[in-house]
């Protein structure tokens, strides 16, 4: 039966699928333009942990023995095996050339994960990689995961194009899952990523007329709500909707899909809060990217928003995005002497608990334990 959690390695439970992930994505990305392929693959290859696909695969497996819709209420299995290419314009482009005969994969029975669910995990990682390529252009980043960022290595233009290409190929792969609800979920994720990035860019709100205006000068719970909403859109939407899609592709009931979604939502929020905390507590050499980056980028994340409740002087600095000389250092000091870091950690812990609670009704399995462990381990990570 299930191994005790301290020896459990979540990645080992879905090792076969995880091992094939990078190559499968590369197969989805070949364009016939080697330099485009190279940039598109850049963050796929450099990612060490592939956390999102890992969670999607574990969710697929953890929901395998959960309540299912009756067979006649489920969509037929899709054939996802036809290679995706960019055909020559001399050939007629006919997307329906893909046979809809369901594919059978020998691994399906052994691992309880369907080919569609495996493909979903790959699509999730492709969307993530696209968002990072674009994010690093927007943030003018120089490093990611200890290596030069895509924009620095290949230039802004190639980074943007490669991100768009990833989204295009992810969309083709998504359409081939032949499940309109899942297409809608992942298409919404792409829109949400842009909305989250937009909210972050404008720091505060936009007025009803659409003009950008900064946040208020006094702390109000609305500022924190804005931050949580932004965090959901930027980080938690992808993992929560991918978890829901994994349950749907497995034929799960609505209750199970809701639970999968809630797990992903709370996990995503917890992870981003820890991320925002580490920006204040870890040196850049350990982080693989510059620390104190958020303040320098003008971003008011949870630690500084909590500190603002104690130190009203932070209001004007937040409002001008820490742009005046000395702002970054002053704000950093105030965060350090406030209870902002502690409260950020407590909030991350409470989201992590909610993630674990959400899947409490799932039958016991190693995959479920893996999901629980990921939610707990996120809290103690150092980068
Ligand atoms: C990383 O945040 C950024 C994101 C998770 C989302 C970025 C979204 C866009 C650029 C919109 C375009 C979206 C697509 C799908 C192309 P961060 O800058 O706080 O984290 P970092 O430290 O990892 O850079
Ligand atoms: Mg960034
Ligand atoms: Mg960013």
C-alpha cells in the first residue's frame, strides 16, 4: 500500500510520463526552423522540476478511482498521435486530416493515466514556458534558473515569437484532445495570464473609464484583495484549471473536478506567496535570479502590503512604485521590522492546508499522498 510520506517521491509515481515529457514537447514544437525551435525549447529543457506537469499527472492518477460520470456522458478518447507539423503552403491545410480513431497506449492501463491526460500535462508546461519567455521580456530579466534568460540569450524579438509559437502549438495539441470544455479552460488560462500580468503592471486599479491610476495612499483591504486576485490570475489559474481539466479528461464527476480545481487554486496561491516571501529572505546567489527584484520592479507583494498596515509611510512609496532614490532600501527595512514576512508565511500555510483539505475526499493513493506532500514541501523550499 501507500508508502509513508517521508520516503515518498512524488516524481517517482509518474516517472515514466515525466521522463517522456521533455521529448514529447520537443516533438510538438518542431517547426522546420531550427533557431525558432531552439528558443521555444529553451525553458522546457532548463526547467529542473517541471512542477506543473507533475501535479497534473498526479491529479490524473489520484482521480482515477474517484466517482466517474456514466460512460454515455463522457467524450470518446481522442487520437493524439498524429504529429503536429507546419505543412507547406503548397499542401492544402485540412486540420481534420487527423483520424479520430481513439488511440490505445500500452502505458494507460499500467499507470492509470490516459494519453489525453499526459498530453494535457505537456500543454500546461508549454503555456508556462511561453508565459516565462514573455515575462522575462516585460521584466527585462537577465537570468532565470541560474542561466541567461531567453530575452538575454536570444533577444526580445525571438523570445516573443517563440512564446507565441509555443502558444500556437499548445493550442493545436489542445484542440486535438477533442474536449471543448478543456479547450475553454486552457484558453481561459492564457487570457488570465495576460490579465494577471496587466494588473501587476498597473499595480493598483484602472478607473471605470479605463485610465490607469495608482493605488490609494492609505492601506485598505481592497489593496490586498487586488493582490490576491492578481496572484490567482498570474500563477494559480494555470495550475487550478489544469487540475480541473485532468479530472474532466478522466471522466470525473463535477464534485471531483471541483475538488481538483480547489487543490490547484490553493496550491498556486501558496506557491506564489512563498515566492514573494523568498524575494525578501533569500540572497540572489541562492535564488538563481536577482533578489529584492520585486521592489526594484515597483511591485508591492504580500510582505510589503502587510507592512503597510503597520507603517502608513509605505503608502506613497507603493504608489510611486518605489521609484524615488532610497525607496527600495527604506521599504525593504520597513518590511524587515514589520510582521509582514511572518503574516505572508502564515497565509501561505493556510492556502497549503486548504489545498490538502480540498482533496480529502479522494480515496487513499500514493498519488494523493504525492499531491499532499507537494503542498507541504512548497512551504519549506528555499528557491
Ligand atoms: C512570472 O512572474 C510571470 C507569470 C507567471 C505570468 C506572465 C504572463 C505574461 C507575460 C502574459 C503573457 C502570457 C502568455 C501565456 C504568453 P514573475 O515575474 O513575478 O516571476 P519570475 O521571478 O519568475 O520572473
Ligand atoms: Mg519576471
Ligand atoms: Mg513578471
